[in-house]
C-alpha cells in the first residue's frame, strides 16, 4: 500500500510540475500551485507557561529516508531557521508530496517533534481510492486480439474525484498554517489543516456564481458595462442600465457598496464578477428583489513584480490609456493602477405622444426628434498596499480617485399637432448645452487576523467615499414658422446644480469553524450617508437682460440616512459523506432617514424599526458531478435620494421627472431552486427556477400636469408604491467545450413579471410573459491558439420595465452616461430588442522562455448589425407614448495590451492567504 501511494504521489507530483507554466504561472484553468511542487509550513512558537513568543528557537523540517548503503533510515533536514523575537517561523521550498516531522528545540525547553504533511491521512486515502478506481478501466478486446494498452489516469481528474468534485479544497495546498507550538512536555498538537483551492471558469457555490472575465475580448479597453454584456443572466440596455432576471441588481466593488457607476470602472481593472441571485442574511438586506453584482478589482498576489500596459483607439478617435503594477516582497505587497479614456457618445431618439381629449383640451399629438452628442473623459486611479505584520495579521490600505467631465449638446425638434378639423400645428427647436464634472474619492482600511485554529478568523474594516459633482445646463426654446425660420425671441432657461455625498461604512466579521462540518459566522455593520444638493432654475428676462431665479422649481435639499445591521449564520454538512449542506442565517436591520428642503425650511424624518431578514440554503450532492440547491431569503429596498427628492427635472419640457418624498420601502420574499450537472469535464448545465413576491413595490408612474415654467401640458415621471409584484421564471445556463479550440456559453431565461397597482387605480395591472437569451461563442485558431474569435449575442422579448433598484448609477456617481439601474413601470413595456458584438484577438510578443505570449492586439465592434434599439411604450387613460432610442452602434475599437513581470518563488509569502482563490472572492464578507 505504501509503495502504491508513494508511486502515485510521485506521478502526481510530476504531473503538477509539468502542468505548471514557466515563471510561476497558473496551470490549466488557473489553478495556483505556488512554486511548482513545493510549499510552505509556518506557525508560531510560544512559552507554554507565559504564552509569550520565544526568540532564537530552532525550527526544522525533517524527512526520513532509507539509506541503502547502511541499510537504515536516515534523517535529512529539508528546511530550518531560528525564530525572531515574535516567535514566527516560515519554512519554504518543502516538497508538497511526502510525510515530514517538524523539530522544535531551544535551550531550557523540551524538544518537540510532530508529524506534518501537506496532505492529511484522509485526503491521502481518498486520493489512493480515486487513483485505484481510475486505474481499473474495463479492458474489452475482440476475440483473438490483444487487449489495448491502458491509458494513464488523468491526475487532475483523480484530484477532482478524490475531493468529491470540490476543487476549492486545493487553494491552500502550498501554504499550510501549523498553528502555535508550546514548548512544554505536554505540548499541544494542533489538528491538520484542511486544504482549500481553485475554482473553474463558472463556479456555483451555495449562495453565488462567480464568472472570470479574463476571456472576454470585447471588454478590453472599455468599461464595466461591456463586461456585463458578456455575463450570463445579466441584461444591459443601450444606456448601460443593468438588470438580472428583470430586476435591477445592487452594485458592489470588492464586496462593499459604491457610489461609482459601471461606466466609471475600467474593464481592464476587473478580475471577476460575482453574481449572487438570492443573497443570504450575511449580506446587506437592501436591494429588494434584486441580485448583488460584486465587481472584484485586480490585485495580483504573485511574488516579485508584474503588471501590464494598454492603449487603444476607437473609430470615433477616442483614445484610452492604462496600466497596472504589483510588487510583492516579504512583508509588503504594493499595487497600483490607472486608466484614462476619452468619451464621445452619439444618440438618437424619437418620442411620439398622443393625448386623448379632456374637458378643457382637445386631442393633440406631439412628436419629438432628438439628436445628442456627449463628449468628455473618465480618469481612474487606484493604489494600495498589504502589510503582512506576521503570519496571522494583515493590514490593507487602498484608495481610489475617479474624475470625469462631460459636455453635452442636444437638439430636440418638437412638433405639436391638434387632432381635430381643421388641424393646427407648430414647431419648436430646443437646444440644450450642458457641462458636468464629478470627483469621487474613496479609501478603505481593513485588518484581518487568523487564529491558530484553521477556519477561525476575525476581520474589521472602514470604507469612506466622497463624491462631488456640479453642472450647468442652458436651454434654448425657439418657436419656428411654417418655413422653419425662427419666430420671435427664444425662451431661455438655465439650470445649475451641485451635489456632495459622503458615504461611510464600518463593519466587522467573525468566523469560527466549530468542527470539520460546522462553521459559525457573525458580524456587525454601520452605514452613514450624508447628501446635499442645490438645484436652481432660471429663466431669461428680456426686460432686464438677465436670468431670473424661479423659486417655485428650485430647491436646496439635504438628507442623512443611517443603517445598522447585525447577522449570524451557521453553515455545515450532514451525513456520513457530507452530501447535505446547509446555511441558516438571520439578519436584523434598522434605519432612519432625515431630509430637509433648506430653501423652504421644511424637513421630515422617517424611522424604520428593526426588521428581521431570515435566509435558508440547502444543497445536496447527488453525485460527484451533480448538485441540487434550494434557498429562501427576505430583503428590503429603501427609496433613494432621487426617488424621494421633490425636485423637477426640466431637461425635457414635455417629459418632466420629479421624486416622491412619501415613498415607503418595499419588502421581497424570494425562493429559488438550482440543479447543476457536469457532463465529463467539458459540459456543464445549470437549471434554476425562482419566485419573488414584493409588497409595496417602488415603481415608475406617469401622469399629466402643467409645466410650471412654460405653462404647457407635460408628462410627469415619478415614483409610487404599488400594491405588489410577482416574478417567477425558469433559467438555463450551459457551458460547453466542444473541442480544445471551440467553446460556447448559453443563457436562457423564461419568466413572467406582474405589477399590481390597483391601489392607484382599480384596473391598473401590468403583466407580461417574457424571454431573455444570451450566447457567447469562442473559437481559437492556430497551432498555439494565438488567434481568438468571440461572438456575443443577446435577445430580449417584450417585457415590463425591470423592477427594483431605481438608482441612476450615472447620477449617483456623477456620470451622465448610463451604467445605472432601471426600475419597474406600472403602466409601460419595453419592446423586443436584440444585438450582437464581435471581437478578434491576436497574441503577439512571445515570452523570453518561449512559453506563451506577453502581448495582444484586439479588434472589436459592438452592435455589429445596428439592431440595439431601446423602445418603450407607456399608456394611460389620457395619453399613449412611444420612446425609441439608439446609442453608439457599430463602434470599432483597436486595443493593445502588454504584460510584464518577474516572479520570484523564493519570496513566496502569505497575505494571511489561501492562494489566488481568496483574492477572487474575499471581498464578499459581511454586508
């Protein structure tokens, strides 16, 4: 048995070594294996009586080998050191395959020896069983013919099978914490550490799905909006508004709420996107019926130095430049990145509104033809450092700065026609010129402590964000005669606005692995946001030759909201083989809101008492390749500033926007069931069914009233609390690798969305059964796959306006260009739309070692068939309106990327880490 195990470990070690790319790269689909087949043991030596660290203690890793010449076993020291004053030790470059002894000795203390290994006895047994079962391949041969030679087993398949399909156990394979050693005759022997590990391209956990974005060609040189277009389940409209299962998700960056919008985040700075369709009690309860989209930014953990430079240009001559660098050595890891991108966005809109006659107005129609050009830039900078205080304590400081400026020019031709005999008509040309700028500064400080026992840790962090924006818009309304010549003086209007927002979140989380099968988690969170806005409207007085303030439609608004939360959850496995998994959690939140209209000296206060938000998750591993999951959650969605603020937006004089300060939060109960099946190693299918019920849904609502400036009739867009809404559906996601060069990801979502607004009007219901589909195909060409082609296509059938959210990400973050969130409409539909994007990449500049390429050229085009048209129909008893918009079709982009670096395996240090896997998902702690 020992000979077989030794042979197996040797084969496995050789396989891993061969799979390891040159320069410490990642093997296969990104499995971090540290420095080849070597790893590190670390821990701390303490005095058993005083508990104080011991200095100058000899710590050695010893291997026992059989000396054939002397016919006896002989000890060999593989690694050793003397502890510093803090008692820490770190023994590196130890072969991962083998059993060792750690020997700790010091003058005046009893020498301590303990068996150590990177693989536990249980894991070795599983590996041996998996190896044996895979070696027992059926050997069938035709009569009279020799049996075919048996193929060597796939070592990665052996590992996958041995670990029950859970490859996440491998991440810490090369980095093992041995805990504290007490130098005393009755020294405490710590339990073996359970290894953790890598994740595949699309990973399904008990509460989230994780999508790596490094294979998205279209994202190169663009923003996070383009990243979202590539992710299954995520729908993006032409303005960058995002929805998941017809609901607007909550956006996080590195696991924390953000004031940035998606179009302000460079795609090249994103490492992965985590999609949590039904967040548990561990996460922020706000967001209502929406999912959480967590954007994880890049922060390389490889030792040595590495980075990249990039530059590009599109067909509208908009350049982008960027780069990032990471330097890691010993106790410090420094990372920095920057990006600049110029913007020029072209948009076209047609708005047709037919009004039914009323007692004082005849039937009439208004047609608007709008052309807009938006020019500006985004600049994004980020820097930070990890300080590895010792083996178990890490302090991280990071900061980011985003700036942007935009100049927008919009021509709106408005034609007014009465619908009676004889008809009358008029034409107005409205020119809007606006400039806006914003600044967003954020910083975070986090601390992480690992206790000696594996799975026992405590974290604390503080996040601060400050956003400032200001803008001026000038409106020129010129009445035209029948010959399209100006008629009289134009009506001039000006709007000046400025906003300041401060957002602070402090939280702490505690995790304790109570046993091999049970984990306890708890945390506290406090959120504070201060927001102030000045909005002033002016009209031009030709008598005084100057602009005059209109107090009735101007205001200064301030608000402060506070949210306090606490949660606790238990996660574990049941059964002899741990096939049944569970997570039960409970979250408590309370909040209050103070708002004030400074100009009117009017204020109001809303206190929301403590609300409870339970969650329950159950999973069952049917086989090594299939899982079933069930989950339930309760969440809340509180109205935001723009939904509450009673300020009227006069950008379009015939379609005004105004908030509703009387809104209440909405509550959502969600049920979800998932089934995943892996067919060999190349095909994966995920089937999901879901049901959501929301009471007091925050929904869009339109009504007709007079424009307080022009005194003309106008449509007002506002928010109300509808009775309720229900959404249920079936979603299918598959990833298929048909060959080594061709793979395809498909996402199909069939759903029904219903909004009940009978509290507003007795028969006001909006219901629609809809379909959403997304397809991504990737084809590699050439002997070394140096060419890659990628096609992304999506289709959205007719649907009600997406529910939930309502935060205009562009406004919140200061950016006027999309990247925000949508919200439901109780009297409107989005008509069918579809589109496709195409990209091609050529890898260039071979690495010095001849393995792989350091550079690439990517050519991409969005909306290649000019079919992405956002078309919305809204109706009521007194009007029917259709809005049709198109923005930025067929934009061609050429992007160059160059990667550089030098990895140093001898510097393999630990960021209280569990390998690269943790860097992809550690952000989503407690929200």
